[in-house]
């Protein structure tokens, strides 16, 4: 089922996600719906907050991206990125490390807005997957960036919080308009 993707200004986007203790049928359903909604929106990552659920859950699929390389290592050995996708991260713990790398980012909660964001080059990840198995890997390139962006969402952190002052100033009018639109729509819903 396609879920509406919440836009900047919706309060759920600022909520820290609760840990998921059991993989209930509802959670399995949510994972499937999040993949469907993300793919329909041509996204490569989606956090539960973006569909209105403040949970430690994100889905990622960079399998279709050909022009921005990624790397994955499991137990110190490189593995094929395509075979590692799609990815479900439940209760992820991450450790970003390495030199700062700057690259373009977008977010499905900020339609048509893109900005260069600087993040550590690598990320070590420990999480549970959709089968309840513990997974552990090191990501580089685009996948590292996506994991860090999505895990930020799970803490209520948005990519605008990672922008330089200058970049955010350039987007300020657009950001304020988006926020106003979201809040107006919420008020209209509440008033019905
Ligand atoms: Zn995002």
C-alpha cells in the first residue's frame, strides 16, 4: 500500500524513533509499504518518521543508482552492493568515521531540494534486518551517505541540520514556504 510521505513542517519528522522490540505482522507490513512508497517516489532511502511512525526503522535501496559508487564490507571482506540490496535497518547503531566527504543530497520530505552535505566518508553499521537477524557491515560512498541520512531521521535530525549556513540561507525562502504549506494542510485536516 502506498503511504503518504510527510513533508518538512510535520512534527513527526522531529521525533526520535522508539526501538522495535518485536517483528510483528504490523511491522512486516510497514516495511513492505515503505519499500513500495519509496520506490514509487524514486527514493533510495526512507525512514519510518517520513510515513508518520516514530520508530527505529529505515529502508534503503540504492540498487538502481549507477552513477554514484558505493562499497560494502562484511567482516572485512568486500561484497557486491547489488546483492546487498534492498536493505532494512531496524534499531541501527552507526559509527561514522574517516575524512569528511561532501556530496549532493536530497530528501523525499523536501521535494525538489538538493544540497551539498559533508559527512564522514565511512560508516560502521550494526542493525537487525526484516528477518530478525543481526547484520553488521561497513559502507562507503553513496551507501554510507544514505545510511547516515536515514539514521539521522530516526533521531529526528534532518539534512537541513547538516547544511552549511550559506547553503541553508540560499534555501531559506523555499524551506519556509514548504513548512508553511505543511502546517496549513495539518490545520485544515484538524479542522475538518
Ligand atoms: Zn530524508
